[in-house]
C-alpha cells in the first residue's frame, strides 16, 4: 500500500486550474487525517438505486448518510476487514462510481494567543487604528468611516461554519439568526427540514440541533462579524446589526469531518431555497482547514455558488505559499471562494499567514484581534481565522447598503475597493487589504487580478482573470501571447468545457490556450492583456542539455521479450551493446512499469510522477511517467512491457514498449490502456518517444494524452528537459525526437589579478573566481546580468525582467581587464558563477547597500536590490559589496549562484 496522488477523472479544467492537484485510486497511507472506517462515495447520476445497493453490498459497506446537496453522494461505513485505501480502489474500479474519497478531518484554522484583555473599542485596531497598539495609524479597514454610511442590517444573513456559538453572550444574542420556521422548545420539526428545534442552527459534530460553542473559536469569529454595536457593552463587530446563523461541525476540541462540513452546507442551502427572506444567506464564514482534496466538498461549495452564496475561507497559518501547496478549502478553484490572508497592525503580512499570488485573494486584520468568547468573556486571538470574519462582515455590510447586490457583485466590491499595501502586493491576487469605506463608496474603480495560470504551467493552459469595475464586469478583454503572437479573447460565458469560465457574467474572464502546435516548445511566455497588464509564465519546465522536436511517426514493430512487470516493479534489460545517453554510454537499462527508464537507478517508489529534474534519480527517460498498471504477464500476454533489439551493429536500436498497459485508477477495465515506446541507439545519444495509443477512455478519460504524466528526459539531478507535467499534450501516432544540444559546460577559475583563465583543478594560486564559458543568443557586455534563453536551448541572454527565475550570473569583468568579451569561439563569453565581479545595477527597487541581496531588475541586463528574500526565492544572484544610491551604475558584488 502506497501514497497516491490525486487525479480527478474526467474533469480536466479543474485539473488544469489546480495546477495538477487531481484525484485517483489510493494506494498508500493518505497524507491527511481521515475517519478510518468511512468513505464519501458518489455514484453516476443515472445509476439506479438497486445498482448502488448492490455495489455497497459487494464491498460490505453500510450507508450512514445520503446527501441532497450533491446528487448520489453517500457516506458509507466500511467493514473492519477493509482499509480506506483498499475500499477506494474497489469502489473506483466500478464504472458506476464517479468518485470515492476519504472522509477527511478538518481543524479550526487558528494560531491562538490568549491574553488578559479589557473589552474596549479602542483595542480593535483592525476596525480603527490610531497607532494605539504600537502599529501604523490607518492600517485598518476604515470601519468608523464606513459606519457613517451603514452599520449593517438585521435583514442580512450570514452563517458561520465552525465550533458553534455562545448564543447567550450579551454582545451577540440580539444579532444571532433564529429559524423563522421553528417554534422553540416544542420538540417538533415545525419547518419539516429534518431537524427538531434548530433555533440557532445545527450541530453536525454531535448530531443535534444545539450548536453551543465548547471551544470558543466560533464565538470569537462571530463577534468580529457582528458583535452588537453602540450598546455600551464589550466590543463591536464590522456590523452593528446583522443576523448570524451557525452550523457547528468542529467538535469541542476544534476538529471535524468532511461529511459534517458538507451537511452544514446542505443545511444552509436548504434554508436559502425556502425563499424566506429571513433565510436568505449571502455568505458563509469558514475559518478552518486541513484534509486533502475532496471532490464532494468541492461539489457542495459549487452548489452554494449556483445558489448565490459566497464561501469565505481562511488561507491558513503555516507561513506557506498556497500557489505551491494548496490549502483547503481556501484553495478550491471556484468563483464564490474568497481566500483570506492575515495582516498586522502595521499592514504587514502576519508572520504565520499563508499567501499566494494566484490562490489568496485579499488580506484583512488577523493578528491580536479582540472579540467575544463564551461565558460573557472577551479574548485576543490571532490567525487567518480572525482575518476571515472581517471579510465576511464586510460582505454583510455591502449587502446591507446595496440589497440588490448578488454574491459576485459583493465579491467584486471587496476585491476592487481594498487598499493596495506592500504587505499584500505580489502575494495576493488583489495586492490589497480590505477597506470597508471604499467598498461602500466605490465608483469607477477598475480592478484586474490574475487567477490562473501560476508562474509555471503546462499545456493546455487555463487563463482566468478578474476584470471588474467596482461590482460589475469590466470586459471585454483579450490577451496576446508572445512569442508567437497568439491572440485569445477571454470570455465570461460560463462555458467551462470550451472557455474554462465557470460562471457567466460574474467578472471573471477565461480562455484555454492549447499551446503551440509543437509540444516541444517550452520556455517563458508573456501574457499581454488588452488593458495594459502583463504576466510572464514558464511553460514546460527549464531547458536542459536535451531538446526535442516532433517528427514523422516512426513506430518500431516488434514482438519483444515480455518483462512480466507487476504494479510499480522494475526489470533490468541487457541489450548486448552500449546505448548512448547524454555524454555517457550504458550497457544496462532499468525499466519501470510506470512508463520510465533509468540508467543509474532501479529502486524507489516511482508511481507518483514528479517534475523534472527529480533529485532522487540521476538519470530518467520518461515517455509517460504515470501510475500505470501492466496486465498479467506470461506466455501470450499482450498487456505488459516488452523489449527487443533491432538493426545491426554499429547501428543497433533498443526498443522498449509499454504495450496495452492500463492505469491503476481503472485497472479493472482491460480496454482502458495505452501503448508507447522508447527507442535508444548504439551510435547516437538521440532518444525517440513513439506513441501509438494515448487514450485510456472510460473512467480514466481525464488521464488521456498524459493528463497525469511527466514527459521528458533527465541527464543529471540538475539537467533535465520536461515538456509535459499533468497536461494533455500527447496524441496518437506521435513521435518526439530528443537530441543533445550541448554537453555539460566545463568550469574554469579566473585569476582576479591577471584575468587569466584556468581549467578547474589546474589553478594553484589564490584569489580566483569560478566561471564557465557560455554561448549567448544576443550581444552582451561585461557586467551584464544574464539568464537562460528559453527559446534557444543552452544559450543565454540579458535578464529580461525583475526577479527572473532563469537568472544565471554575471558576465565576468575586472576593472581595467575584460574577461570573456571574446571567448574561445564566436558567440561565447565567460560567466561568473562565484566570486567578486562588477555588475550593472539600478536603484529602481531602492538604494543598494553593502550586504543587500541582489536580483535581476526590470532593466535588461541589470541587477537591483532584493527587498524580500521570500519574493526573490530562486532569483538571487548574490550580495552587494558596494553602494548605489540612485539611478544606474556599476558596483562590485559577490556572485553566489
């Protein structure tokens, strides 16, 4: 049993949008807490009740709960003999099952700081900051200015999904939602919704209708949204008047199950659908997180979107980038989800707060927040949990002022009207911290934010942007992609399958770029939007020693020797001659069932594909690295991996063919298979990938064409070229021809005093820099900052943009001596890798001082100060040794690449 990645079958757009986070058959201990004897299972919409019962009976599962918010979704209890991963695999092998997943455990999203406090308004710096807590005046949401316009409305309803509420708290009680269809205390389900006496809401953690808070978290959140204002008691919320309902799914220790969260969403949706204005929920507050991707929870949140309910969620408290490690539920790719970061009283990002340029929407006060807690008390907590109710409160305040606004108009106002702050810039979609006054007075304020793609992407690429003016869509908008000049019109049409747009008319505009015709085109592309905004994206991975072209199909027809591989196993092939790869030759080839080979490694868990270069392996050839599943071996088998030598010396070829191999996620379907080859050569280091059939079909259609595979070659742990990662770039009858561009460059030592260049190891003096000769694709000068040229394999050019992830070093010079301006051959110069060298620099990012880290500037070929090491991660050139106060000039730096 093994850890399985998640591949969401049949939902390519969600797969693309989440940057490769997808759902598939579980094979190993699941990397999140979950209920050990339960599953969430959804059957296809046309599956009959009798068939569903038969499937559950065949597994020995008992139905514990059926949901209405998501059609044919059940919570089932497993027999003691069956583990959760095994049960998932068995359910998913049935063609009537849409998905099966763990019932994850979620926890309150909080970094708690309990301190003695005095309930006074002047402690609520998030609402009105005068510097009273040592912070920066006006680093707040401008609440008192907003209250001159609106203090909220008792006709606006929001729900808190959390640990419950102390409904006896005198600073909350009058602002709590009460079920208009229920008569308190008569022990009757008056409104026929399945819950008896659900006056304040329900408790799915303990399966009752008493959502009393035994933890304190939910009560604290509620106070920030709407503690009663102007009542001479305690604190005040963003709203003086509002109605706050509660669904308690986190127990008194602060943890809960996915199934209970879904039941909360189902309960709230049913209230909304009654049509009673007193139940017209406009948003839910979700200050919790944890667990893995849940398609069931995603579907339930999407049902809220379709009903007009915002899902406002805490970004997380791990000081992590959600762009690279999604934090759920905040990172679900849905238009009604708002992910909230936490800010401090100085308008900085709180040290604990997660962030994400493409996954976190906006910031709000979340450090040292005073609010209500059970037992008529007040406490100070910190966390994105505390930031989130500021935004939920603002959503309610906007609705109170503009009763006709729908969910996306409220969302758009929140995003467009915030204050741009340095603490949120480049780490949130909006660059903003919320501002309540601006939200209520917004007029002709355009807002543009990129939701997808991430900084790195694969084909097909989803482009999705927020483009609004205050509350309304601001379109039309198009994008021109360079190089190549592809022009795409972004659409707000709700046609997810064709344009990638999830909801029509909400102000998010989308298009799907299938990429260049040649899948071997990789590198940096610039997205030039018609409103003047630009973004750069790295597609397909960094160029290594190999580059590829697509060629005329050249399938090798072989009978072959069956390697009889089992699931995830290796075999050794000795062809009787040495094959060439990179700058080496190998007499032994290690073949893995999961669509990859290596010349240096034959151990390790390799079913879970990774990006290249992959540090655990030295060499890799990956035509279709995925969780493949060979059929039974033996005589006459047609579903395994085969090899054969063709041709005669000195031009022999080694052909390795994965023939009719399935995928683990649908291994019970013998027709859901793919067939492809790798061809290695005796006389050349060329590598061929031949693809005959790349369509699984059926329940695995989302994995077709390399949808969950890595495609590329790796010469060393630092030298690889990848053209595909979890993207459907392959096609039937395709050949990919891989050839070496340049060998690995040699290192040299440059003597500072003379400028003499020595081969590495031959220099015996002191005071030397480390450098290498490089080829350049444009004219460069000594002192230029250079980067890999994504369009010219193994060549370099002047760094083109600030914080370039491709930055490589500085063209080597010494005052009075120019090194490498003319290299050993035309077009070659000497690149300093380690050492003291002059560099062209600009003060565009502030004055440079000795010791400052330097990164590439927006001025081509120049360096600038790196003000934030986290922002410059992967793009730091070295350290300044001299100062530059303003303008541009040449300073000495210590190169540290």
